[in-house]
C-alpha cells in the first residue's frame, strides 16, 4: 500500500529537497513515523517533546483535515497526506 506524503516547503529542505515521499502505512500516524524515521529533523519541527503534533502543524488526507481524528485517520493505497506548517509572525 503506497501513500504519498507531500511536504510543506519548510519541510522539503529537511528532506533533501523532496516534495513527495512515498511510504507504506494504514494510518496517518504510521505514515508520519516512516517519514520521521527517514528524516529525523522533520520530527523535531512538527512534534513537541511529548511526541504530539505542534499547534502550527496541520495534517490533510486527500485535501481534508485529519486533525479532528488525531493521527489515527485511516489511509488506503493511493491516498495523499499533506503536512502543512502554518507560518505566523508580524
């Protein structure tokens, strides 16, 4: 089962310039763990010390927010996960 994980431009720099990473998994959590395993710097940017998603990160599955379900959202072959990093400032 192949899931495409699209990275926000900020995260692409941490993944050697890759925009899309293909992984296998049944939930958003499994897929993110695969990405973080390959690119540990991404984990430090999107998760806090307790391993929870940071407030400035949003996870989309097929363009629909998955944040309401936490990281337990089921995914299937051909789905796309987007990791979006919200940029704030003044």
